């Protein structure tokens, strides 16, 4: 008899009309079924069968569970559905989600953050309320979950997935790996999340309204014990994906390109352990001796508009930057037609490692910073206007930072300096 202690989440699949439902059970797996309808109580239920995989944690007890994945295909755009998952032996509670509108001419809203743990998940309550109010079309969690999912033979990972079910079962919960997911070759991360594509959720992309989102793993630069091949495969994939997104016909359709990965490209101060004395990071410049895998030139070449990171337990907004130089659109309007990507660090959702202080000597490219617990909101109004807000949970939901990114044209920033 399976345990009905489901830990449920949904994500965008390879098409915006497809939603993946993921959950886990213990005991016999039996079957992987999702029943859904516009009204669960009144309409005839559609039942979709998926698949399950046995996940064995790498800890001493080798605890096992069964992770189920079901893809609901060809859903109607801009439609609310109610669903339950399980099998003939038992079903979860009824959850709901709303599919995105069709096409690119609409204005998606997202919550974005990294570094949220099982302990001190301070922002979660406010995110739950936001989700219940229907504020978001998707949520992006930029690495570092639970602290850590493998702890206590993966029991902490189970507890964390139950915690986030209150948002992740209702809104597509899109993720990327962080350094705290590394244990046993990122096995908990790869088993528990199911993102688009065929890369174990390590890197992928998806479209939402006028935005092309690109998720990647910064960890392939740091955990080389799992092989350099992952780094080269990801880089080659990023080259192809960004080149395709940057083609004029695709830029006309979806003008914005926004990337997200866990560790930031620029460090906050020289004491950060990911940097050397020049504030360099592997993500920015590439690994020593093989620097052609650095991402700054690649993102600059293909005209990435905004780059989102986490890892540091605070919020920082940078001026448009390339190769340590600020490229503001103008002195009066730095984020209007900027001449380099805009970077945001949003790692203050709350975890047991607590918040981090800032250096007394902040770099010239630091535009705004706050170490309040909180998260970032993004609304992509159209092909020319993005609006960002930073929510402070410490200040009862006050907006501590707000700015517009405005671009009349999108594309490569030019040749490298």
C-alpha cells in the first residue's frame, strides 16, 4: 500500500500547453495517474497515466521512494484546471493551476528567488499568500533548496517538498541547481524536479509571454569531479539556444532574453569564497586554462537583457555591466537602452545560514543592495518594458527596490572590447 504523503509540484513542459505533475510516494508505487477537469466536482474527469522511477538516496540508510511524473498535454490556454494525483489505491487532495495565455502578447508575472531552506524559510508564508491571490504565472527558484535535501537520509528534502507544495502544486515551479544540491551527483535535485528537455533539469529554456527564459547550472564549473563533459555540453547547448533566441525573427516575437543560474558572475567583495583577489568568477571568465567557456562574452554576444543569480544571501541590483565596466543607457536613465546586460542577485528568501553582510567598500557597479529577507517580482509588460520589485519580508511586504528596464530594440551588444 503506498503512502499518500504526496509532495507535489508542477512545471512547464516542452510546450506551454503541457504541464508536468510530479509527486513522490513510499511503499509500492502501483501507478502514476492524474485526474483533472475544469471543475473537479462537476465535470467528467480526464485521467492521464504517466511513469514512476525509484529514487534511492545516497545516504547511509539508502531510503527509497517513488517519484511519479505525468504530463498533461494539449491543455486549453488561459484556463483554470483542478487536479488530483495518485492511483486506484489513493489520491491526493485536489489542487488547481491556470495555464498561460496563448502566444507572446500578454504580460506574465513571476516571483524569483534563491536560497530558501527547510529551516528559516522566512519568505514562504508571504509567497503562499501571493500564490493564493493568483499573483504569479510562474515561480523561479534560483538554486539552493532545503539546506540540504540529502540531510538526514533525504528526510529534510521530503519536508522541504511538503513545505513548497503550498505554492509549487498551484504555479509552475521552475528551478536550477545550486551548490547545496551537489551531494551524490545532484541526485536529490535531479529526482525531485522535472524541467523541460532531456538534461535532468540541469539546463533548459522556456518561453512565457514576450520572454525567453534560459536556466543553466553554474555548478558544472565547480564540481569537476563529476566530469568536465557536463560543462562543455552545457556551453554548447547555451550557444545553440541563445543563437536561436537571438535570431531577428525570434527577437521580434519574444524580444526579452532572461537567464538564471545560482552563483553570480560578479562577487560582492574580495572575501567571497568563489572569487580570487580580482573578484573573478569561473562563470564569468571560464576555468583557468580553458577560458573560452566563460559565459559573460557569450551572453553579451547574444544580447541577454537580464541575468538573475542568487547564492549570496542578500539582494543586489547592478548597473548594466560588461568586463567590469558600467554601460548605462544614460546618466539619467541607466536601464533604458542599456549597452550591456543587467544583473540581479536575489538570494535572500531565507535559510539556516542566515543573511550576509555587505562589504564596507562596495564596487562601483553596485546600484542598490539590501540584506532584508525577501524575494523579487518581475512583470514583463510587453516587448519593451520590464518591471522589477524587491519585496522585503522583514518590512511586512514593503517594496524596497523598484525599477523599469526599457528597451526599444534587442540584440547583440556588439563586438567584445
